[in-house]
C-alpha cells in the first residue's frame, strides 16, 4: 500500500463477529498448506478424493476482467480454475495518465502525491511478490474527491473443476498483502486506510507475528483494516490471512477504505488455497 512521498525516497522499492479468531501467522512470503477437508458422506460413498489446490499467482497467468487463474494440487493431475470478476463502485477510478495497474500481476500501482491536482502522483514499483493480483484504486476527482464517501471495488470468485463444472470449495484461505494506512492530510490523494471484507464471515484472521492485529470482522459490514490510520507500508510487512470453512462460487471480497478516506491505495492477493473433490 502506498506510503508518503518522503518515505519512498529512502525506501527500497523493495479491515467482528463475536467468534472471530485472530491468530499469529506467518510472514506473507512463507507458503502455507491447507489441511484437506473431511469428505461429505455422499462423496465418500463414491470414493472421490479431496485435493488441496493452490492458485498459481504467476505473471502471465491471465489478463483482463474477468481474469482466470489456474489452480493445481500435488495429489492430482487435475487442473482447476478460479475466475475473478471485478466491479467498481460508482465514483471509483483505477486510471491515471492513461495507465491502469488494477488487476495486474506486475507488483506496481499508483501512489498519491501531495499535490491535490495529481501532478505529483507516481507509480510505486516492486510492490510485494511479483505475480500477486494487485488491486489499485482511489475516489474519482481531480483537485478534490468527486463526492463524499470512499471508493470501492468488489471481486467475485467462481471456482471450476477440470471439466468446467462450477464447484463450492472448502477450507479456503486468502493471503492479502499490505493492508496498511497513512494520513497525509490535507493531501487527499496520499491519505488512505485499506479495508477488506468478504460476503462470508471468516472463521479466522491470521496476522503477521508481532505486528498490529487490526480491527474488524473481515465482513462486508465490518471490514478488516489496521487498528489506526497511521500504519503505512514501512511499518510492515503486513500479511493477513483470511480462512473460511466454505466459500461457495459467487462469494465475493470487497476492497474499500476506513474513515472515509479517498486517496490512492493498493493491496495484492498473494495467495489462495482451497480443498475440493476431484472428479471420480
């Protein structure tokens, strides 16, 4: 997520249900293997195996909107796919100077500058792991935001088996990199507070060990973000994992901001794992 301009000159370009669990987790770059789900009785009677699939976030996997990514499992030769469809809220923009980094896998995104007319906005490169799916947006407007309220983007996830049939996976884990915040008031373009919520409540949210545990349930009504609006990228790294017992096709994630902030911000979806029955 963006940081203030002065910090960037020296840095290497190197968002509650009552039963929410917040755990200490691994750093964003460390692989995590999902545990295979217990087979439903009907499936067990058919002796269909369960595979743990990992979405391949590698450069060149897919482009456009929707974007389709492959998911593979070491226990089977089957290749599943995940289709991700983005819808922007009215009054949300992802483009600056005819360049758009939203839904790309190039680890780059627009960062807000101090000039309210956008003349000091710039591209932040080498953001997180190359191949991760970048979300990059702000409230529309030039010298000031176009309207009160913040920006928003919704990602719908649809899962398909190797035969192209839609499936509903279990034990789903999303890794989100760099949910952060900064306050550069009165520079509205450089002021942001990342927030992430899902249409299904996470069974657990795992945060970076020793780092801010964040606030919010990770739902649409209570999105997850850092506990204050002053925890920028440089205070990280920030890696948050959202776990779901089930995440049916058609479920979605919403990316927005807390505190009514409106400036440029970005995160990346750096990991997605799930369990699914392999066709018999």
